[in-house]
């Protein structure tokens, strides 16, 4: 396995491929994303440990959605069982994924523990939108950015390449920094897409002259956009690493090939 350096314009390509692949299997990919969201919501309701469990399953769920995207690129319908792909690759890699999950949960809980030391944390949607809460939200975003960089590719590296959890965090950070231009363009492109979708929903709600219609339309649109975003993550991994066919624990045909288009 080696790291690839890609041009900044590749970020736009990742967004385009994510949207195109989503519409190849929209019901399956949207359904899998909603299943993950439902599982995380149910886990969070468990007393005492619920929040930790909901955070700990994020890396495994990310890998499952990436594996589903890989299936879709091959014209196959990803089945629900693919969401637990991270725990079907042998005991060693399953344990490594669990370690990665709890490292992610610890990092997120550390952020929410640090921020209240400097700002009053929002307790409601209304207070979160208040001007005095903007500092807290900006701090949360600033602290989460390095966490996102560390864990961006870590689940795929653990699962498809057998990399240890700590090394996977290091490699993920290195490739994100070396391809910073592409990832910045990737993020900006998704922001532009979200703005366009939001504007379209607002215009439609204006035509209907109903704020309730806007709220009803915005939530499913936001969830679909989140599902498309999760689909695009696979392509960021595929083009950032040059994989060896023997690295795939499940099937050598499942190995990502840089530059391959769906």
C-alpha cells in the first residue's frame, strides 16, 4: 500500500462520483444510511453507555457504507448485512475496528468535555442559533476538524489493509494533509451542492407559501444529501491509496483501484 497524490480538482470528481453512484442504487444506499442512523439513535437511548456506543459504531458504519458504495460501483445491490462488514473480516480486524470505534468515541467525548470550560454549551435548538453561542459552535468545529482528519480513512485502512488502529490514524492524517487541496475542494463542492439544494427547497416552499412545507421538505432532503456524502467517501479513499490485491480480507475483487470510474 502506498499513498497517492491527486490534484485539487479531484475533489470535484469525488463529489460527482458519489452522487452518480448513489443514483445507481438510491433505495439501497439511502436505506443503509437510514438504518445506520436508526441504529445510532437507538444505541444512544441506552442508559449510561448509550452515547458512547452511538459514537463507537461510527467507524464501522462508515466502513459498511463504503463497502456498499463499492458494491454499487459494480452494479450489485448492497444488502443490509454489508453494514457489519467491519466485523466479518476475522477476529483481529474486528477487534481493531472496535478499538478504533472507542478511540473515536473518546475523542468526541473529550471535545464535548473541553468546550464547556470556555463557552456555555447550547441546550436547545433556539439557544444554539443565538449569537452568543457561535463561539462555542466554532470551537466545536475547530476541535472536531483534526479528529475528522485522523479518522477519515482509518476504518478502510483497518478493514481493507489490516493496518493497526494507531497507524491507520497516522496514515489517514498524512494523506489528508498531502492531498489538502483535493479535500478542501471536496468540502467546498459539497457546501455548494447543499446551498443549491437548500435554495431549491426554499423556493419551492415559497411557491407553496407554507413554512411547514419547507420544514417537511428540508429534513428528507438533508438526509438524502448526507447519504450521498457518505457514498462519496469511498472515492476519497480509493484515489488516496494504491492498494495491493492481497490486502483485501474478504475478496480480492473488492479491492479499490485508484482512478477506476463506476
